[in-house]
């Protein structure tokens, strides 16, 4: 991950971090280092489950407080990274073909830049706990995610139109390259879902892999 330096302009990790780079129609293999995230787990349809909204409303106050702490204490300012999500279901047909969102499990993520000490992230969580008290703050954690080798591509369009891209990834791209999926389906939301029409939303679809 590209680092900011004291006195430098604000870092935008969407522009500098290789893990946030993807092109539509291109399935790229990349190696990711272990990364740290603010994390919250949940279950159910993201469009209707109160826990999903509560998770978003808990993560962002911590993320913005951490950005401010980095600027004031470390002299390193940055744009809050995009929201990310890990998605799975006990019956994966509910996630892929049937799209039964009520059966989905998820972990929402916001990246902690690598120059921010874990101790500062924990202190920031405690500060937000006492000042803003968002609903799920007691469940929020700062934790590592080690995905290693991954294949990712860019999807442009609504989330419900991801299925053909995922089918191609799993049925064509991975077998052709001698790879198998090993981890959890990972999405990175480059567009602001509140402001961008579904047909224009840009989402990175990532799959951790290993040799078949």
C-alpha cells in the first residue's frame, strides 16, 4: 500500500493502492499483503436488514475519527477508503443463482491505512464509543485480513447483475488458469451507492484463490 508522508497532500488509496485497481472485462491475478480493517459482521438482506444499516452507521464515524487522528497525530491525511464487504451463505446457491438475500452472511470492512498504528485504531474506537455511541460499536473490531493470491475484476452495474460475471469467473477463468477458490467472495464499492444510479455503480469483485 502506498504511504503518505508528513506534509504531503491527502492520500487517496483508491488511486494509489493496487488492490483498488481493476478493469471491466479483465480478470487480474494479484498478490495482496495482510491488511487491517475495521470490521462488523451481520446476516440478512442488505436492502432490508436493520443490522446492515446499523453496521454502516457504526463503521463510518470510526473511520472519519481515525482519519482525523492520523492527520492530527501523525501528520498524514487521507481520503476514507471505500466500503468493502465479504459475502457468503451456508448454501452458496442462495448467493449465486437463487440470490436469496435473506440467507446471506456478511462482514463489512473499512481499510485502516498501513501507517496507522493498531493502537491508534483501538483508541479511536474507544473515543467514538464514548462520544457518539453508534449502535454496533461494541461489536466492531480491528482485525487483519490475509487473502494472498486473488483474482479480481470490475463490475459496472447493479449488484443483481453480478451473477454472469461471477459465473464466468468460477466456471471459466479459474479453471482455465488452474486455480480454485479458497476464501470468501469480496466486493469493494468504488461508487457512492447513495448518489450513483445502479446501472453506473462500479464494484470490484475479488476471489482469493490457490492452485487447483
